[in-house]
């Protein structure tokens, strides 16, 4: 007589479903920024800084390039779906600077870019950022 041995197989998936938002963990992040201008190959503006990533809104992801009016402009159209965060920066007034942000989020890091147009100057540039979590924030961020 033959015996059939049945072995149950359990499959565990660590991937989140498409509808689940990735939770970028709040805390201190080291962010590397690179500014790119079209048709300018020798542009070498880079910067590394620490920022405090938060739980809401743009999560504390901001324009980091110096003397950039977009660093002070309000965010709008903030949307996070699955592992992506997108939002707009629109400065007040006629013919002002605007930017579209698009970032990929993981639990302990992020990467993405701000596509910027600088008001009446008809100048476009891209600020690329990558950040990785390095710990907790030293001070509680201000809203």
C-alpha cells in the first residue's frame, strides 16, 4: 500500500500591496542634493545637509539649493500613493517660480527631484535629492 505524504507550504510575502502607502520613517536624514541646468555640463552644485523628516504633508522634503525662492513657497496638491510622494510648489504673485516634486519613498530612504521654472526668467533647472535615515531628530521640527 502506498502512502502519500502531504507537506503544507506557507508563502510569506514581505512586499506591500499596491494600495498600501510606504511609511517613510520620521527622523533625521542625511540628504545629498545636486542642481542640474539643461545644456550646462560643467555645473557642479552639490550639497549635503541633515533634515528632519516628519509624518505629514511634504514630510519635510524641501528645496535645498541656495538663493532659491521656492524654498519659501507653499506646497499644494500633495499626494502620496504607494511608494511615491508628489506635490507642487507655487510662489505667490504674477509670473513667479513654480516646481513639481516627485519622490520615491522607502522606509529608511527617499530619492527624487524638483523640476523648477524660475518665474519670468524662463529658466528651468532640476534639483535631485537622495536621503537616508541616520537617526532621530535633535530638535522637534517646527510647523
